[in-house]
C-alpha cells in the first residue's frame, strides 16, 4: 500500500523494528486500514507461556473489537468518545471514520499506540487523539459522552481500576459500552454483578462469522444510576 507523506516517519520507525502486515477491516461498507506487526515472535522475550502478564495481546484484532466497532458505526455521532484498552484501536478508529466528532484512543502499552497513530493517518482521520493511559493513575482528559472497550475485563484484579476510570471520565448522561467474547463470562459475570450496584445494565449477544468460525460476543451497556456522580468525581 502507498504510505502518505505525513505517515512516513512513523512507518519507517515501526518498520525498522517489526515486519509490518496490512490487514484491512470492513465495517458497514467502509474499509478501516490497519498496519500491524506481522510476526508475533518479534515482540516476545523469553517464554511467553511463563509470562502471560506481558504477552502482547494488543497485536490481535479481537472479534469483540470488530463487533463493537460495527456497533459504534451504527450510533448517532457523539461529541467525545473514549476508547480504553485499545490495542490497535479498531473501535476508536471506526468511530472516528463514522463521524463521531472527537475520539480519544488510549492504552497503557506505548508500543501499540504508535500503530494507532500511524493507522489514524493512513485512514485520513484528524478527529483522533492518542494517549497513553494508566488506569491506576488516570490523567486529566476531560469527560466523554461514550466510553468503549473491547476485551478489557480480563481479571478481577482490575475491576476497581476500571470503575475509577469510568467515574473520572464519563460525562453526566453518558454511557459505557463493553464487548467481550462469551467465553470471558467467568470473569465478566462477577464484574457486571459488582457494577450493578451503581449502573443500570443491559446486555445483548451478537454473532460474528469469520471463515468457518462463529464467535458469540456480549455487548454490555452501563449507565450510571446516579447521574450526578461524574460531576462530583471531576470536582
């Protein structure tokens, strides 16, 4: 593919370190251009099965991200969207491509954020902001009408951090959408049980066919029961 001039510095930086692979994703008649690492072994140090905490899960385009991206493409454009745990940023890039006015795409892995920056340029998106975000020490980013995340509820250890992020960034009247493979229910169910103390919840299930495989993805919608807490949290 032809790399536009503004993307050349990032492209050259990443191509020196990785074998790059082009993997376009088609959502509702539009193509989202994605460059990603083509050889996962280039990101691994030591035995990946002994150090799963540092396994580069961000290199994969997860089925839940594809389903959530499709869902975001169907929504009426919003003023500000925050994607958390973005990986390659498919959900946020799709939201930006489908007219959401400002999309802030975040992850705690700096390594993947350069790919998000590159792919934002490749897709001609000037309504994307890319930020590193530590859920345990979230910086000031303002508030958002919608917070989205795919495969972000992966461990009970991060529940409180996620709730902290939601309270800090969700604007009054805002909504949170999370998408996970149905196989994650062992972790997702306790999270939703804890969340229902403060959120009105709705859950829907969608299917994604990829080749011969059919994936079942759960989309969870969370709306604060007390719409004043986001204003208090930012005060």
